[in-house]
C-alpha cells in the first residue's frame, strides 16, 4: 500500500482540469487526471490501466468515479469505485457510496453514504459491468 505523499510525488498527471474549467459530460481516461475545476459527468478510467484521479480541494465532480487509484480532497457528488486504492484527504466531501479495496481516510474527511469493502475479484467484476443511471432504475432496499 502507498500513501498520497508517495503516490502524488511519483505520479505524472497527463491531464489537468484547471479551476477555471467546467466539463459537462463523461470523461474516459488513462494515466493521471488532476481536477481543480468542475466535472459534471462520470469519470471512467480504462480497466487495468493503473490510472490515478486526484480531486483537489478546489475540485468538484458531480457523477460517478471509477478508477484504480483515487485521491479526493474536494467534493464528489456520486458513487466512487476504486479498484486498487482510495485516499480521502482532510477536505474530502463525498455524497455517495464508496467502493474500495484499500482505503486511507484522514481526520476531517466526510462520507455521506456507505463504505463497501470489495475483494479484487469483486472489483474486477464491477469494472466490467456498465455504469447504470440510477435515475432510470428502481431502488431495492436489502
């Protein structure tokens, strides 16, 4: 396992969404994606790519995030699926469920949803399933 200090220092971010940028629509990517701006749509990393998403304290995502490695220090409104590692930093605010294999949560981070630990096999299965729009499906309580 690694910490954000290790991961952040060694990660090259191929794409930067600046604080002056708002994207409306889904974003599919590989490599490193750093978000200081706003994305209104789903973020989907290529399965097995080792991709990293970092939502800075200035960043906001309104949609689902699916990636191997995720570091959140901003606001996410939607479910989060980290197939390898997720870090919820001090200013993280997640309104949605968090699905993870390994997680680090720093004092001050907020999750308004459920935490779901997943095995490697469970996460591989989820990555291969299509993203479902919750507004068009019925909700079932277990």
